[in-house]
């Protein structure tokens, strides 16, 4: 069956996004509430030190289809995503950061692709994202490392839609952003039916990015080797 009929869990994660939550989260909720099929929202506060958690609770109110909780300490995107998927209950899952850079309507592209192709995972790449030369160099470097270490070509920039049963939080060790490399690598190695769609990504309107710079590549290289060793042991 399709995501529309089986039901969709949307994991939204945020770290110190008090400027964005009052604007972005209502748009996400409006998109969900317009759906004719089952849905739930899982909002994960990744240990924010500002009013992110309190503002998210205000926006959600008493809607029983929404859960809002904090990890207590900053674990990273991977940790937030694992906690959100573990808390999810519906058969299909996707996710968004609460920074407003990916319009929630772009998730319709992923859902339509799953309906059309029957794929169990729908990855996304960005159309004409202008993050400057530095991020392009970092991205190319990471993709090259993935090909060199794991022998797969990964096309995955943004959120992905997947069957929840494919996501095993116990085998996904990273709490960092590397989780968004590890899950696609594992899916590609296992031959899971997948497709890739192009979505829009817009400039951040509020708050500041928490992403790192060149040191990310060195860390990713270490984690790619670590993943290779873990896969060998498995």
C-alpha cells in the first residue's frame, strides 16, 4: 500500500530555533492537517538552550496527533532523527529540520514518487541550491569518500521518505549528521527499492545555521571507515 493510505509520521527536529519555530511549525501543521489520510507529528527538541521547546508546545497545543519532547542534551541530527523515528508509530516516515529551508510542500514530491514507483525509500536532491563554493566542495568531497570506501554512488541531499520497518535505530550508531549518509549507504548496499526526486531548498530566513565547515570532511572520513568496519562485523 502507499504512504497516503498507510499513514505518515513526520519527524521535525530543532536545535535553538526559537526564531523559526513560530513561523515554520504552523506551516508544517497546516500541511499535515490538510491530509485526508492518517498522520502524526513528532517534534524533537535536540537539547535547545533557548525557548524552542516551549514555543513548539504552544504551536502544537492539545492536538493528540502531535508529540513534542526534548532529548535533554544536544545529541546532533542523527540522535534527534533516531529518537523521532523510534517514537513514530505509522508505517511511513519522513523528516524536516525546523529552519524553514525546505518548504513542507516539497514532501508532496516524495509522497507522489512513492505512489508512482512503489519504492520503499525516496531520496531527495536539491534543485539549484546556492550555498556557496565551500559547501559544494565539501559535498563533492564527501560523495567521493563514500564511493571510495563503500563502492556506492549516493544521491541524497535532503529529507527522505521511507518505510519505518527499514530504519533500525540499534544498527545506526551515529548521533551526528553522518546518520544521513549511513542510512542511504545501507539501503543501497541492501538493494532496497529506491528512487531519487528533486526538491526545492530556499535560503534560511531566520536564525543561523549550526552546520560545521571543513572539519566535517575529516570526521565523515573517520565515520565512513568506522561504518565499513561495523558492516564487516555484521
